C-alpha cells in the first residue's frame, strides 16, 4: 500500500552522484548539483544543512568533489525558467527542485538531467511521472498528496475550534497555475460547508499582501484560519504567526505542510 508520503525511487540520480568503488585513490571529479528554489536563500538554509549532512555521509565534501549551485527566485515565480536554464548551462548532473513550480520549470528545461523534487502534490496528475509504480522519465521526489489532506485538515481545525462558524481559507494563487492549488481551495470550501462552517477564501498573491488579507479576515470576523499549501510556505507561515498574535487569535490556524 502506498503511504501518504511516497518517495519515488530514482536510480538514475543516485547512480550519477554515488562515488564509484575504489575512487578514493583516483583524482576527485568535481560534480555540480543545481538547487532550484522559489523563496529566499535564507529559507533554504535548514534543508540545505540536511542535504550537506547526507552528502558528507556518502563521502562528498563541498568544493572538493561536489559543488552546489543555488538559484532562488526570491518569490518571483516568473524567474524560475530562466534560473533552470542557467543551472543547465553550468552542466549540473542533478537538479534539486524545492516545490511544484520549481519542478515544473526544471521539467520544461530538460528531459535528460535527473530532477529530484522535495515536495509536490500529485506527481501523476501534475504530469511529472507516468505512475507511482513506474514513474519513468527523469523526475523523482517526495509527494505529500496535498489536496487529499485538505478535508482532514478542516476536520482537525473544527475539532480544535468547534464553535467557529466563519472559517478563513488563506491561499496563494501561483503565477505558474497549478491545478492542485485551485482544487485545494474548492475542497476546503466544500469541507467547511459540510462541517457547518461558512468559508471565506482570501487570496494572497505575495507576502506584501498579507496585511490586507488579515484586514479582510478581521473585517469579516473570521474565527478560524486554514492556510493552504503555498509556494512560499515558510514566509507565509511566519507572517501568519506574527499577524495572528497581533490579532489575539488563539492559534486557530492549521498549515497542512511546511516546505522549503
């Protein structure tokens, strides 16, 4: 049975970066790996630390036999295609894509260089792989099957705040439209109504729109908040924590995931 978190096994990527037997006695070949992110460099620091720890365990040392080329869009998704092409011009042997928009940009840029996605919603529906059992192609990674978890998230939120009737749904429309994003919104609205709540959908195109979003929620007297998966989850979640504390909310929010 396939679990909610499904790792699609990618032999090609592992083969490209795993040291060959006996290579310790040969001159080290420096390989370049690309990191394609949607947020800021600061957001990538923590997952990057975990990446380097894993690489050190495999015998790789930064600057000696491996170089990580980091490119982040700083929240400007329109830059992702350009950044993906830039990584390919550097002859990277692998691209690490942090979330769905980055994976999509990398996919459009190459069908040969292996791509590993840290987090995408439904890789089959999104067109990244043929199937979970036989993904094929050059893309592998971790799937959180996001839309499937939205109704459960609403249920947990309602359990925590049973008297909440007006439920705000915060989401970020993507400049690279992701069908799963709008599907998540529709599922959230339907689940809220099923649970006897009145949904209030509040779009947040960018971080600078958060003040206005919270003003809208306050004016509508929202009593609970559901934060849907976003291409800038760290930034949004941090802002939600700060602003919700100013509004004296009792932590009545739930974020289904937190990705780099």
